[in-house]
């Protein structure tokens, strides 16, 4: 997620109007991503997902309107789950998918809303 976020920020694929109107601390987020060295290449070393795949997913996600992220209990059953949830919420926010019908970052615990295709 941080690799995707870094690519979206670096390539200016984020929703500028939404970020300006609704995302507080975006410049701090950009600085944090850069300082931590988050890149698709870094993410490849952590996940074994090729950096090219991470870049492609980031571009597809940033272009999708609306785009929804759904998480279930599996995310919370890992070390540093808070950081994973936070990165996913950042992705939804910078792409303008928060508060949009059919969009957002939806954290569930052993539930599924049904009817999703």
C-alpha cells in the first residue's frame, strides 16, 4: 500500500481538488513517504510483488472512480496492522474516494456486506 501511495504521489496521480479541499496534512504525508523511502521498489523487497505490478496497480486504482478498498479481519491479524490500515486509508483519501458512493476504505471484522461483484 505504501509503495502504491508513493507512486501515486510521485506521479501526481492523486485527486488534487479533493486533497486540497479535504485532506489535512498532505504535505506532511508526502514528506513522510519520502523520508521512509517508500517506493514500489522498496515494496517489492517487502512483498515480493514486482515493482512494475505495484506501479500498474497504483495507476489503475488512482484512475478508478469510484474505487473501494475492503479489508477483513486478516489485516488486523498481523504485526503493525495499524500502519496497514493507515496506508489503505491514505490511498482512499488521496485519490478522492472517501465519502463517495461506491468508494472509500471499508474496514470490517468477519463480516461481508454481500451483493458485491
